């Protein structure tokens, strides 16, 4: 399973950047994970919209979901597609249905919540709620005995242990906050992301959702104080083997 970064800026996109979005692919399955502004163009650099098997969106904050109404327009009015699986929270469905005056039958909504599961092709998905002001779901994606854990947005009360004891191979963790802002919002510092990766037994920690202008090297150094494995920062276009 491969993870490709479509966008990784936290809360808003910096110059030339995009908000949150990722592409998960196996030989037979393509899943678009989070659809923040700017990621619609990026995803099409890797896969045609008509070849997507599902779109998974973790929560209703605009930097994670606001491409959905535009995707619906592309599928409905240009590509003549119905039944695109959109696996998401009730809040995302309500927001997008309001903006688009009803997204069905273009979208086939699958509302999930804490403890939910879904199968898309040969990728198994599990969901648990994070520590964030609106219902937000962390995602564990598994294929071929390997697993990715994605925090989505969360504060420090979340743990990958909510998925069970099986270790992760790649931990994709938000690291929005500088240490001096720890606890001011329900987001993580680099060091807190490191703790999550260490406790999950992850082979590799990938930091994401940094606010524009953040010092990437500093975030990696902060994570390295709590996690002994390799630490990277997400950049658009990069691809990682899970």
C-alpha cells in the first residue's frame, strides 16, 4: 500500500500549498483520504476521479472537506458518475448536502462513527474518535499485513491504542502546534506526535498538518525527543510505502 501526499498544510494553505489530503493505493484500489481545498487538482495528477473507489473524510472542518461539493459537481455535471462512495461523519454529510442541495445519487453516503469499519477493495478501514471539537475520526488503513494510522486532527487525549494492540507501520500524525502553544487548541505538538508513534510501535513517523511558516526541522527534532524511529515531514507529491 502506498500513501501519496496531496496536501498537508494545517488550517489553511500557504503560498503554493494545499490543505489536507492523501491518496492510498494498492494495485487494485484507490482511496482519497480527506479532501481539503487544493487537493482536487492534486489527486487527478495520480488517478482519474472516475477510477477512485471511495473518498474518506475525517471531519467537517473546511480544511479537510471543502473539495467535496466541487467533486460532486464534477461527477454530476461533467463525468456522469453516480454512486461514488463517500465514507465520513454525519457532520460532513449534513454540511455537503446543505452546500450542494443534496449530493445523492452522485455520492453514495456511508456515515461512520467511533468504532466503525469499512472495506474498500482490498483496503480495510477502521475508525475511532479523536480529541477534537467536532466529531473527528482517526483512521487505520490495513492491507497485506501492513497498517497506516492517521490521527486526522486531535488533541493529546487521543491514542492509537483505541484501535487495539497491533502495531502500526506508518504513523501519519498531525503536528500543528509549536511547544509554546501546547494545549491552546485540540492539536498536537511534534513531541506529542512522537509519543503516539512510539506507543503504537510505528516503524516510521510522518508529521503533517503543520501551519504555513512552521519550522519543519524543529518539528522533527521535537518528535525525536519522544520517538526513536525515523521522522519525516509530509510534502505534496511525496509517496511512502506503508
